[in-house]
């Protein structure tokens, strides 16, 4: 039996999340249904990153095992069966011990904010029409590279053995009235990015001082963090693996 990675991107607006749930449309469920229709047998999938309801992805991965022959044409076949909001970008052969979640060495996320009302950004960005000091927000973001314990920014109803994350990039940029936050790390905690964005927005509004920001990061107290930022602005942008992916076709 061989192991494969499957790469996909999706608009999360119509899904109740990534991971399969009963009586809820999910990205994984849509892909498993398409694969069962195509291959006429159920093929369980294991996902790399379990994005929440409404969160989008430019790139996510899952892995599966099968004795069936996987061919380049199956990418086209799966895309013909999937809803328009999900696209398979490639299928890869990998070593049998490779794991889509645990072998990832870096993940990247983007959070989008638009400050002018825009019907084309609705559902894909956070409309926040209030003045923000991006230089203060970038100072807060720069400081994240000096921390490794992000317990403050973890939702507590989750099971993790560690709150340690190695952030290697955290940048705010602005283009016209559109603002984007990009962050890279070896791993992320549940709710972490939306908590970071929401709290840094408070810094940019002058509601939290820089001293208070550092206190919040070090406090390990999620009650001081703003997790209310909407899911629609969040995108899983990339997952990086060691050099073992070999694309079929």
C-alpha cells in the first residue's frame, strides 16, 4: 500500500470547517465524497491543518493510503466532482511514513482587512473602517519573534502538549485601503492568529499600549486577548515540508 499527499485550496465560506463533522459540510468531507465517487471505495484522509469554519486556504494538504493506481488524470477527475469552492492542485507520492500534519516544518497564514466598503471583499476579508497606526502594529508584530510561549493566544478548549511556537515572520502591509498581516511559524495554536490580529488591532487603535501588549503576551491569560476577529479574513497560505514530495504527472 502506497501513501500519497493531496494538495488543495478552498474558499471556506460555505463550510463548517475543514475536519469531518456529522451533519456539517466540511472541506475534508467534500474531498472524501469525491474520492469515493471516483474510486468506488472509501479512502480516509488525514489533514495537515484543521482550519475553522469560514477560514480559507491557498494551500492545505492531506494524506491517504491506497493500493489503487493514482494517475495524473485523477486531479482533473476530482476537480470535476468537487464543488467550485474546492480545487485539488496536485497529488504527490511520498514515503510510507510521511505524515501531512506532523512532518510540516513551516506553516504560513495571511489575515486580510479592508477599510473601504467593498462587495468583492465581503466574506473574504474583515471590514474594519477605523483608523489604525500600522507602525505600532508592526512594532508589536516584530516583538513576536522574541517570544516562544504563546499560551495567551491559545483557546483553552483544545488539547496540546505545548504552547511553544517558533515565529519566523510577522509583517503588516498596506495597499490602498487594504491591510494584510502575514505570519510564519513551525506551528500554530487554536485561535492563535485571530487572537494576535485582534489584539494588535487594539494596539493600532491606541486602546492597548506597547507595555500592555508585552504584558498580555507574557501573561498566559487568554482572557486578555481579543479572539473576536472574524474567520472570513484568515487564509492558510502555505505548508512547507522536507524535500520528499514527488508530484504525479
